[in-house]
C-alpha cells in the first residue's frame, strides 16, 4: 500500500474497486461500479460551478464490501461520512454532490435532514469524527 498525497480540502473519495451492484461485480460496460460512480461524480462536478470546490478522489477498497459503490465524504475539521449501496449513475452522483455542498457549508459537517437529497437517504453507513475530536 502506498499513500498518495492529495489536497486537504472538501472531497468525495470513491472506492474505485467497488462492485457494480449487490449481485454483479462489473457493469454492462465491464467497469467496476465504483469506477463508474467516480466517473459520474466527475461529470456532475464539472457541470455545476457550485461543486467546483469539491474534489473527487479515488482509491481502491474502502473496506465496506457489503455495500457496493461506497464513498467517503470528508473535509478538514468536520465529521466524515461513509455511504454505500449506490447505483453508479449521474442521479446518485448529483445527490451525493448536492449533499456535499450542504456539508461544506455547515460548520461541523452535520447537514439538517430536511436538506438531504433523496438520493443519499438510507445510504449512510458510518460517521467518523475529525482527527483530535469526538462528537458530543
């Protein structure tokens, strides 16, 4: 394993080795679902200036293999989230990026439920406290 430095800012980290679905490793195009979701996230990001400050990063295996198409949302000093079970398409990517925009605008990373896009509801696996902090 090699750690690769990336910009320390708001980011969606996509597991590029995730399965396409609960029953299929690869999509019809032969790509893994995580790689397809990362590509969809980049398309959505490029199409809306509101998402310009949010990096889309990839890495193999976030170790959440029971939930295909897994992502990690993070930003310095904020609670992080791991979500999974997405369909690797632009609808899911739009919901993720929209949630991420609200996340970036919040002081702690907590987003009021009323602002959650439907596309992320039911996909949360875990929240991770920022380094050196816990949630009260």
